[in-house]
């Protein structure tokens, strides 16, 4: 049996894997496996279940909430040559793949994916070639269908 939280994460990751461009975008779910080289997108999910006070438009009068508010923290990573440019390219591919899209998950009604926020790029030169990490945060709401 699957769980809606995992189903939503799987659907987001699958959508992200359709990012346009060549080669195919490497998508990592919560960890970067040994041997993975940039460019890639590393995704962390954060989930909340709001109550009727925080989401009165989505929670029934019984106040029993099965609303899922999700945040996908997408680390867009590029490396030399032109590490900053490579990170921006990953960010652009991610944006094209997910922004304003709806996830399809059985038993759930998903809202549009929105860009919530971002973080300034971080440069890492400690282990050799320059690696840039640019973080974009996407959010969406899912309610029972």
C-alpha cells in the first residue's frame, strides 16, 4: 500500500525527470549517490498537514484534515567549467518542468506547483573544481479527491 506523501513525492520527482534538455536531468531524492557528477537536481521534501484554522478553505467542517502542503527544496547543482552558469541551467530546466504544473496522484486533487522562494547560490571550492548550489523552493497543496 502506498501513502499519499510518498505518492506525491514520487509524482514530483517523475515530473522533474521530464525536464527538457539533453542529457536527461539527473534527479536525486534526498541524497547524491557516490559517483554522481554535476549537473544534477537534489530534492528534499517537507510536508505539513494544516488544520482548519490554517486552511479553512481546504478542511471540512469536521476539522479532520487530510490536506497535504508540500515544499520541494530543489538544489540545482552545476560544476566547472562555468559552475554558476551550469547551476542556473539546471534551475531553468527544473522551473520549466514543474512550475504551474499539477501532479497526478490517484485519490488526490493537487493544486498548481508554485515557486515559493529561493536561496542565494553557494560556491564550494573545497574539494577541487568549483561547484555551485542554487536552491529553488516549490510548493503545492493536495487534498483528497
